[in-house]
């Protein structure tokens, strides 16, 4: 049964490697593009809203979580041990 699965896997791999490039479409070399774009001055794009709003928010929340974790660890550590005099 394992030989049959291995044979089937090899046949599928051979088909994928041989047939996929043969079925790929190529554009003819003499055609003109549908839309011609002018290479003018570069346009400055605004950063995406995710970069402008989400990144600072995630950084602030992660800093807050880290600070709370450090303070919580200190409080638990201090409450765990008692100094006997």
C-alpha cells in the first residue's frame, strides 16, 4: 500500500513539473499593451491607515502590557518572601 502511495505521489509530482509549464500561457511578443502609462514625476503616497494608526496603537499597548507584567512580577516577588529580624 505504501508503494502505491509513493508511486501515486511521484506520478503527481511528475505531472505537475511537466504539465504545468506546458499549460502556462505566454503573451505574444508583437502585441501592444492596453494601457500605456507615462513615467512622469513620482507621486508621494501617504502611508496606509494601518501603518498610521495600528502600529502606534499596538506599540503603546504592548509597552503597557510589558510594564504591567514587570510591576506585577515585582509585587508578587516582594509578597512571597518575608525578612525575619
